[in-house]
């Protein structure tokens, strides 16, 4: 699913990623842990094609057998929308739209008809226990409900890869536990691959593999 070799990233003189190698199989749940500033979120943004690697000899990033470096910006945006789902700590839901509308947005960007998008969005919201929340706006939902809406949005285009950055960092302990268990339920039901950046040791330890980043590299 993911094959990364010799990944480097500079921001000016700051060398954030220092030759990261990474292999993740389809259907794996992999957690990435480490101190703040270790490069976890930068790596996640590169895996999500939100940022680009700095070209070095022998570096490579393949996602779902696609060489990301060969895609122009338009093709990259299409690839991201079709193949990658994102879950963020603060949900990033649009406050003026309902739960149903928020979930549908990536499908609309992907060119799906409104009727088809809404059918799929309702299926996901039902699966996530939000059948009674279709028409509620984010400020009418609890933190846990907002995060489940964000999960549904990440799943709407049936992506093979889900990337989550501190997904339970803004939740109470019960909601966090429910979300953690949900990831494994989703993997078992839909076969997605998950990469989770987290400071939550419980979630990190539940993963199939836990990787530790130290000073821009994955500790071996």
C-alpha cells in the first residue's frame, strides 16, 4: 500500500525528515508516535500528498502502486480525493453545513450525483450510529459525534488509505475509546489501511505496528 524510501523534507534551513524509509501493507493499522517536533505530522502530510518530498538520490514514494512524484498538481488532487481519507484532531467540519452535507462534500468534489452521494453518506452515518443526526449542524453535535461525522466524510469515496492526525486528541476518554475501536471495526469491514499519528499510548499500542519517530527518522 505504501512504500517510501529516503524521504527528506526541509523547511528553509530546518531539516525535518532525514531519510525516512517506510513500508505499510494493505489492511494494516500502523501508529506513529514520538515527541512533538519529531516529524510525525510532516510525514503524514507527505503520505497524504498534502506536501511534497524534497528530491534526493534514491528517494521514492509509492502509494497503491502509484509513483506520487510523477503526478502533476491536478492529477495529485484527483488521486488524493479518490484514494486517501483524512481525519483530523479538530474535525474540520464546515459549521454552516449539516452532518449529511459535510459528509457529502468529498463525493461532490469527485463528481458524484447528489442522490448517490447522499445515499452513501446516510449508509455511513447509520453505520457510525448517527442516523438521527443527518440534519444537525456541527455545533449541535457532541465532540464524539463530530469526530464520527469526520470519519464518515473520510470514508465517503471508499479510499484505500485513511490518515489520522491525533484523531482522539480532542475527545473525552469514553469517546476516544469508542473511536479507537471503530478504526479496527472499519478495517475489518472495509479493508482500509490506517496510519495514525497519536500521543495516545492506548491507541498506539492497539495498532498492528507502532513506529517511533525521533529527530526526523523512524527508530529501528
